[in-house]
C-alpha cells in the first residue's frame, strides 16, 4: 500500500502509542538489553490535580529523550511515573465541588471528607497521566505510583500497582522522630488564613502592590528626652532637636500591638543616648499601654526610614530572628483566619502580664503565646479593619509623625495659590506583599506550633555528596545555589493543618506527652492501658512524602528487586525553582534513611517563556497550552522544539514559528521516505555500509556515522539543543537537500549495480536517521519504520555504535568540493536574481587533477543541481563574469548578458540605504540611557538582536553590490 502524502499526526499518534502499550514497550527492563547496567529516571511527580502545561511538556520531553536513548543503547531502563497527592490543591478542588452543592468540609467528618477525595481521585486523578501519553512519554505506566498509596480509604484506582507509599512515609517519620531528627515547636511560618494552614515558600507569590508606610512616634518612658541629630556625608549637623520619642515606620500598623522591642543599629549615633531605655507602644487604652525596650541589633538599616525598627517577632520573619537573638517575647495577634484574636482574658489583665515580662519576669514560649494583647475594642476584627482603627487611634492622639506638604488650592474666583499644611506622614509606595498561590489572600507570617525536621543534623552528607562529585548538578551554577541554601538551612516545617495527607503519627495524652508510633495500638502500648490518647490532626507537608519519591516508588522498606536494580537512580531532570524544595530534600532524606544518594546527576532547567522571553501568565495572555500545540502541529514538533531550545543553563523561549518549522522538518523526512518508495527502494538485509563503491554513497554513509558520534556526544553532555541541531543538519541538509538530489542521476542511470547499491544505501541511511531521531521525534519515526516494512518496534531497535571507521576521507573531500561549488553557483544566482528556471553557462578556468576528477565524476549532479547548461573551458574569465574559487582551481559565471546590471545596482543601493536608516534609528535608541533603563528588558534585547542580524544583512547586501558593480 502506497504511503500517505503526509503524516497525519492527529490520527496516527494515538494508534502508535497504543501499539507501544500493547507490546509492553516501556515496561521496566524492556528493549534490546545488550548491557548489564541499568538506567533509571524518576519523573518529578505532577500534582494529581494537574493538567499538562508547557513546563511539564518540556521537562518530560527531555526525560523521554534520555530514557528512549538509553533503552535503545541496551540498558535495563525504568522511567518511573506517578503523581503527588498535592495536599492543599486536592483539598481545595474537592471543597470547591462540595461548595457547589452547598456543603462545607466542616459539615462532614474527616473520614467522610477523605472518602470524597478518594472518589474524586478515581474519576479525575488520571488526567495528567493520559496527557503525558499524548506527549509520547515512554514511562512504565503499569508502575504508576501515588504518594498516598496505601493510606486509609485508598481505592487503588489509577495506581493499582503502586508500592505502599503511606507506610513508607510513616515509617520514616517514626524513625526520624526516635532519632531526635523530628520535633514539635513554635516557629514562624507562612500562614494562609483562607486554608488555615502553614504553607511552603514555594506556595507564596510575592506581588508588588500599592501600599502605605505610616510613621509613628513611640513616646519615651519616665519623661526621658534626648538630643536627636542628623548629619550629612561630611559630618555636618543638618538637624538638631530635643525629642521625647523615637520614630518608626511600618506598613502593617496592626502588628504594633505585638511589639516586643524597638531595635536600632549599634553604630547609629542618633539613638545611642536612649539604647536600653523604654518606650511606649502608642496604641491601646492609655492606662494599660505597654513599655518595651530600645535595643541594638545589626538588622536595622541606618539609612532606611528613621533607622529604628519595631520588633514584632510573631509576625515578621526578620523580626523573628532579632527577637530570638535578643530574647524578646513574641506575641501572637491573630487567629487562624487572620482576624485579631478574641480569646483569653480582658486586655487589662493580658497587658499586665506582658508588662511583667518586659520588666524582666521569667516567661515560657507557651505562656507568651497564650497572652492576647489585642485591646478589647479591636478583638475579632479583620486584620485590615484593625489596621484602619489603629491608624485612626494613633493619629487622633497626636502620635503620628507630622510633616509639611505644599498643596495648590483655588479660591472662589478660581485663582490658584499654594498653601503649606502639616499632615501625618504617610508614604504612598509600592510594596512587595505575599499572597497564597492558590488562595490568593495575603499571607500572614505567624508563630504557630508545627512539626519540624532538624535539618542541620542531616544536611552534611547531602553537601558532601555534591562537593566530592558523587552527585553532579548541571549547569554548574546550580551547585552554588545548592551550597548556599544548604549551608544556611533552617529547620524544615513539615506539618500542614489539612485533612488530606499523611496524618502525623503522634498521639498526645491529657498532659501533652507525645507518643510516636506507626499505629494507634503501638502508641497506646507506649502510653499504657487506660491512658486516653488524641492523635495530632495535622498532616505531613507533601514535600516530605515526595522527598522519599525515589525509594518509595521502588518498594522500600521492602528489599525489592526494583530497589536492587534501579536504586540509586541515574538522572533527575527538574526545574531550577525546586532545587531546594525537592532535590535537596531528596538528597537529605535518602541519605538519612538508606545512606545512599538518590541519583548521580541533576539536570536543572528554567521556566519555559514565550518567544520574547516573557514569563507565561494568564494575566499577560501569553500562556501556550501544549495540548493545543499537539492538536495543531503534532507531538513530535513540540518535542523537537523543546530539545532545540534546551541549551544548558539557557533561557527557554518557545516560538510557535519554530514549532511550525519543526513540523515541516518532519514532513521533509516523510517526503524523503516517499522518494525511496517512489524509487522502489526497500531494506536490504545483506547491505553492508562498508562495502559501498560509489563516492556519493560512501559520503552519506560517513555523514551518518559522524551524525551518530555528534548526537551521542551531545546527549552524553546533556546538550539536547546540540543533539537536535545535529539531527536537523544531518536530515534536512545532508540527506534531503544533498543526498536525495545528488542520488537522482545515479538512480536514473543505466548501471543496475549502481542503482541497486544506491537504493540500498538510501534506505539504510533513512532507517539510521529514523533511529537517531527516534528519542526526540518518536511518533513519525515509528510510523516510517513501519512503512519500511519492519515488524519490530523502532523503540526497541539497538542503537548504532558505528563510528569513524565508516568515514571515507577521500569521498568526504570530493563531495565537499561538489557541494561547495553548487552552493557558490546557487548563491550567485540568488544574489544576482537570475531566473530560477534559467540554465546558464559555467566556465572552467583551470583545475588540478583532483579537482578535474571531481568535476568529471560528478558533472551530471553538478549540472542538475546548479542549473548549468554547459561547462566550457577558458584560460581567463570574460568581462562581466563572477569568479568562483574552488579547491584546486576556479570557475566563472558569465552574467553580463543575463541580468540588468544598472537595475540590479539601483535595487541593491536602495535596499542598503533603507537598511542603514533602520539600523541607525535602532542604534540611536540603544544609545539613549532613558530607553535602555525604562524599556522592558525583552524590548531592549530585541533591538540589540536586530542590530546584530541587520549588520549581517547589510554586509551581505554590500558584498552583492560589489559583485554586481564588478560586472560593468
């Protein structure tokens, strides 16, 4: 049956993937298996709630390229798939669905709500797995793992064969707890008031918003005054006045109620006289105002604001560190919903307790946390409502810092004049505000009881493994980031106040004693009969369970055959943004649990951006859906585009024009196969590439070998873009542009032996090209493999190992000579705008023996491809001819009678003038500092790139003008 005119990706890809699945092509260990060694890759588990986005498409394409390549090389391969239970995201999805039915999570029991989540997981949890298949991902989906597999209520749908991940997670928690590596304590965390849970830094979006900076006075206690002086850079006094207060600035006035101190820099001479004194928080009932100390700390910036900083340790990450260093009490002001606390004793009693602490009374962390310092009239208010009330009260009491402003006013007659007014000092300025990436509410730093991993006790081996080269991070700049994070690591908050997740295996008795065990029965045995226990309601952060992904997916703690074969794993391909949140934690956890590194190489990549380098976002309207791209162009085009832009450490710019171009690349390959079919070329099982006799065939065999060497070297070094480029040049340029065209005279000749050899060579070269292209473009190559009549799967074909021994240097030199000559003729024809269909004369001005042999042997090819009518001989070039130098001699093209020289000079001159004007305009913009400082970075880069490409165009035009001018 004749081949279709085009490859119809829309109809073919699903059938091809089904063929792979039916054959078990991607199961662990499948393939040619010519090596004893294994190669395994762990997919970064997408959220079970997720759908395929460009980041997934790019990341999984690179993994698939590696695993298909290694599978064909004969390794025992495993690409382990699976999904993360995504605690907060999944709970949000199900709560939203219930909300549409008028049901709240809190209307249900925890067990009933979890049953609803498992029900949702059955129906929708496999979406992204099916989308990965559309991309062509060759994972062993029969082993799809799930980070909640084995937990209570698991229906085993979509992860039927997953190891019991839940039991592994619980076992690790218990073991680490018993080793003193996990503890419960109070620390500052990112608190999401909507979901009422702690969240990780990765789930916080810092967004610039319009904000305010209020300036307030904190009166000094006991009537203390001091001389406040400001000086210029030369030490001259510019302001001197007596003050009975210290001035602070804040963007969150409501947190003043929890201040524990005011801090100034130890070198700040302005405040030296009052260090150690007390000042009054200027809000709340006057008779119960608290006094707090003025302390020194390196944190305040003397040149920012007043140089004095209020310290609210329970609601600011920087303040928290200052409070810890200075032993300052930290007062929690808000409840879990972000409202001002309404619990506890009346304000008068609570303020008295806090004042005793300020005067030196002993206090415990829990005693301080129990104190509610919200004045009675502010209790229960939304935090932003409370902010307005605090500002109003302070200003009303005259404790706002005042300043003069000049304003323009008009009288009754419309005459404008300026007046000076003294008003509270409030700066309107943009501020960076943290928002929950899912809840979209302002995140509140909050001091809460959480579970933590004592990371400083397990970080050492993870650092050593990278330092000694056991684990390599690419690009190398990633190692510096890795070291910075791990050398400055803080305790890891691993608890979340959710219902969906691995519930913390710790029970408490009535006195707060902890009993950590894998089961309630074991905890009860620890506590003793009759002791009433209550389980901690919190669940583990999903990063804790995903930190065990490599061993958990392979069946640990059982000593499975998969653990023996595939662990440690080989290459991890992941985003730079989760180097710390996931990669570093996997390193620490695997080393702490099994004393082995989880992988030997980490390949990091950045965000996929649009063609101009802008971050994709819904608000910008530049988001590209990979499934839409696959629908329009096919998965292979998207995959090749991903590989082509994957320069190590480079910016990832996705350009739809390039995707379209790579679809055309696939079409080019398809047409080459149709050319073979048209010429009745079929695979010859006895074909030996070392035995070909024709120079052209020797040349293309050598080019195939060189392409194999180049592609392997690129993939070995994770230079996916270089591998893609090598394939593109080999297939499009060497095979389609040159070999196919140059072979036509041989195929149309009379020598049957030459014809047979050329047909066999053509098919061999195309089949080798399909093999080399398969890891990047698996669908079209598998289909063409089938078209060539091979019943085996291309996905399982052994990767070639031939190399330099197939390169015939004489044939390479001769064909390079031929191609160079043809390219020169084509270039001149294009520059001089010679009619494409016109055949022209070429004159041989003298060649040495080797050059003459090359001409004689390949004359038919040269005349055909260069559109040459005759090749004549002369000792000198006639007037109006363009000289073509070649190795061993020269030719010329007499064009004076073929083109209109005057018209061509005029056209080129006009093009040069127009381009010069454009480039001068761009250069002028780039020389303007205001433009380069204020224009978007992408616009500046675009202009600089245009100057570079335009300069090349200009040089080409000027060369063409010089050539035309030489004809007259």
